[in-house]
């Protein structure tokens, strides 16, 4: 792996750590505003604020992907940390819902600018080697999820406890570090696409007209909708929400911020181990097999959460056992995201001149799914608490599983025989 690729992955890890820290700090900032009486933020309001992030990511990703194909990946990549820095500086001065929405719009632009250009670089530099693509895609997902859910979530609690609202300024330094990794570590030569090639819109129409990609979309959108269901509503409910009054749900009793973020980070750490494991199996398993295992593991995780929520809190051995089931499930769930990313990277082999736009589909589907999940979660969290999040997840799993089973039978229609994922894969 080249030094440039290592700098790209380190920059991704740093940027996602800053993004995850901002997101977790935003939850406790909202509760701080509630406690001071400055504003009342319900789960529905939180969903609206969060939607601003995902809508910007959804709409901005294809635009920034096209720009990256035209002017180069690196200039667009640099916009990610800059947008994030602006968002984190504004947040502690945002004491109304419209201002909070504005900070999430900037944070969404950060992801929309960085992800397509980063993934385009990864796809271009690993097109010749399935094993290398598996390792790099795995490390990208480790950097993304490790930053968002492990480092970022774990950092937020101590930063708030030590610095209070000034924690946002401390987090700004992490964005600056990410900017330095991208600016001085990543080397990329931009080749201007041949304008005589097939029209971009026609390429997209052709891409989406293939049955396989049409079947992939609802699966990936549903998986990301599940993420939208649990982030940030899961964190918000575990911390205790005074606007949600539903007796009989143990997970609504309210837990300490550091305890919750530490538990989130531990579960995500198990997921990181799963990412490494499944990423090293890229050349041996079909992408759809890895996705299917992830969906089955999601069902097991939801069963564990539902069971924990039925307890009173005094059954410590049973809670520990169910938490272990949740962690084990995360090991298999983790394989789904690199599998989906690898699938898109394989698809991009047909569109060398438009890799950034094609890889931007990752963010488009991610954003679309999370927009749907966040909107549904806001209403269900208010009405049914944690149980509502479980019900929503199971519904999305039915959709994802149905289309994935069909996709497994037709995936060969959209992948080139020479694509990395087509060699040596079984299962």
C-alpha cells in the first residue's frame, strides 16, 4: 500500500472521528439547551435537525462527485474538513432549532464533498487487485465506522465532561488535522475525462436500467435506513428523554453519557474486528453473501435489544448475555458495509472516466436510506420508545432481504467478468 493511500485512510479516520464527536456532542448540547430552558427539543425535532445532515449528503454527493471528475479528486476532498470545521465552530453558538439545522447542513456538505472523491481514489488505485481492494475498502470502513462510532463517540463524553461547550473548539483541531493529511499526504494526478465519451446522464440511465443495480438499491437503502433509525435516536433515548414517557421499557430509564458512549464504542469496536475479518475474505466470498449474513445478524441483534428492554435492570447475568449476543451480531453486521462498497467498486469498472460519480452512489444511497430512517425513527421513538426503533428495523430488514435474495441470482448481469469480485468468489 502506497504512502498516499495510507495518508488518505488516516485522513478519513481523522475526519470521521471529528464528525462522530460533533454528532455525539450535539446530542448532549441539545439536552443542555433543554435543561436551561433555552429551547425544547423533542425526538421529532431531533429527527428534523438530523435530516438536514443526510439531505445535504444525499443531494450534494452526486454534485461533488461530478465536480471531482472534472477538476480533480483532491481539491474536492479538501472541502470536507473545511465544511466540518465551519460546522463545529458554529454549533456552541447555535441555540435555536434553525441554527442547529444550519450546522448540520454544513456537516452534511463535509461528507458529501469528501466521500465520493475518496472512494473514487480507492476504486482507481485498486482496480487491478481484488485482495488489495478488499484490504483498502475494509480499512476505509474501519476508518469511517471506527471514527464515527468508536473514537468519535468515545471522545465526546470525556471532552464534554472536561471542557463543556468548549469541547466543540477542541474538536475543531481534529478537523484541521484531517485537512493536513489530505493536503500534504495524498498524491493524485487528475486526468480530464474524454468529453467524446458517452453522455454522463445516458451512462446513469444505462446503469440504473440494469436489473441487478435496481435490486441492489433497495437493499443498500434499507440497510442505511436502519443506521438512520438508531443514530441519533438510539443514543438520545438511552440518555433519557423527558418528552418520551413510556413505563416498562428498561432502556428508557436514562443512563450516564459516558457509560452510553463507552458501550456504543465497545460494540463498534467488535464491528471493527468484523470489518477486518470480512475484508480479508473479499476474494473468497460473493459480496451478496456477506450482505446476507449481515441481515441475519441484524435480526439477532434486534431480538437481543427487544429482550433487554423487557427487563427491570436487576437481571445482570441475563443483561450481560444479551449484550454479548448483540456484540457477536455486530461482528457479522460489519461485513455488510464493505461488501456493498466493494460491489459498487466492481460496478465502477465499467465507468473508468466517471469513477467519482459512480462511487458517489454510495453516499446517495446512504443518504437516502438515512433520510428515510431518521424521519421514521423520530415519530416511532416519540410514540413507542426503543421498541419503535426495533419495529422499524425489522420492517427494513424484510425489504432488504427480499431484494437481496433476488439480486444474488442476477448480479452477474452488471459485473464485468474481469471485475475483482468475480474471481475466486464462492458462497
